C-alpha cells in the first residue's frame, strides 16, 4: 500500500501519480484527455485527482477572458443561447469559444484544447459530461455552469432552465380553452429533462380537464424537423386525428406545418399548432406560429454572469425562468366547435 502525505495546499501531480501507482506523464495524459490510457487507470487517476485535491497550474486561476461554451449539437435554439452568451461575455470583457460535442473524438479534441489553453469556465448547453470529465474539471479548478442540463439540475453545480413544465401546461390549457379535445404532442429528444417536463405539463393539463391521454397522440421527437414531419403525418392519418398539435420546439412545429400541407390541411382552419422556444423563425412562419417564449438571452446572461461576474466560482443551485405564451395566427377554435364540445363531454371533460 502506498501512503502519500498531502499538504494543506492540495496534491501535486507527482503526489497523485504516487498514490495511483503510475507515472507523472500518465497523470498528465488523464488530465489532457489522451486516449492511450487504460480505462481502469483513467478511472483511478481521475478519482484520486478529486479525492486528493489536485491543485491546477496557476494559469487556471487568472482571468483568461475566455468561456468555453459546449453544446450537444447546433440548432436554432442553441444559436439563440450562443448569441445571448456572447453578448453577456463581451459586456464583461470576455469572449466565447463554442464547441459541439459530436462523439468521443470531438470531446477529446475539445478537452486537449481546454487543458492546453486558459479558460474562465465551461458553460454546458443541453449537454452532460461524463463523471470523469467533471472530476477532471474540478481538479483543474475550472467552474462549470449549465443551461438546460440534460439530466436535470446537479445539486453540486449551478444551472438555469426555462419553466418547461409550466410551458407545456400553458400551451395545452390554451388549446383546451379554444375548444380542442383531440390534442397531440410531439416531444423533444428522449432522455432530456426539458423534454420530459414539457410532456408532463401536457399530460397534467389534459388530466385536469378530465381528458384521458391517448397514446396515439403522443409521439417521440428529437427537436428536429424530420421527426415532427413523420410524427405529425402519422397522427393526421388516424381515423380520429387531432385538431391541434403541441410541438416541443418551433423547428418541430415547422414539420407539423409541412405534414398538414401535404394532406391539404390549412393552419389554423383545420389544425392548430403551438411550438416552444420562440426562435426568430416562429414570427416569420406562414402563418406566424403561436409558441412558448423562452428567455434564452436572459438564461445565457445569467449563466455567464455566474462564471465571470464576481471572479468567484459559481454557486450551486438551480434557477428556473418563466416562459410566456405568444399568441399568433397558428391557433384557432377547432373547425367543428360544437362537435368538439360534444367529444369533450363524452371523454369526461
């Protein structure tokens, strides 16, 4: 058994290497995200970096003027977040370095770049990092904040999200108020907390109205146009199709528009559509899209402020910002309101 004495200043790379029974270059490889390290060794070194309180080089303690913004993918929603983050960063004298994590190779390249340069922190957008990566960032004293954390808020970190459940509830209640009872929904990507919360808001609204949730009207999407096009086409081909569809993103709402067009349906005369996000394309759609507005710029500014605002590590906790319904021309009462009202009574409303 190797016993390593650690001073109050925290462990050095040499001390971590001694405790792990590896060489200093091996510890360096783990910190740099190199692939040529055995998985068991990588896990052991990563754990010891955190447990022994490895102290990073001083360059990570000085203001670098750079924030690493890490995306799960590029999208219209993410573009708005990047824009808001960049504006907030520029106001604080910083700049944004954007990376999309498309697989292990992209992550390793990003990690090497981060360790080789200087950063004031990492801003995760709809993304999660592997536990080892989080441990390595903690060892390097690099703060992390998250916008819409993929797996939900982390008690040990700061995060910000939109009121996704309230947004799903508000969208569905609005459609119910117009007289719709056959309301479909196309969810966001599986496994994301924001997707689950929007769906939960939808189902809660239906149950409060006494309307059973019809599995045929709930389709899995992935926030992309194609998934919504296919899902809406399937719903609209049902014997009893929906008179309204709530899409979990504005991009998916555009897929619903196209599915309706292909069936000769007009929006909103034959089908009402609500999106979620309020990205610029929503107001430019034909007809302009009713949607839930997310304060994307405010979310990004708040996250950036926690990284650079006071020069301190971001506090833990989670902040949820309100979503607001923006009513435009894509929603209206169903084409046969009297028949719809009768349908509501027969389904228990």
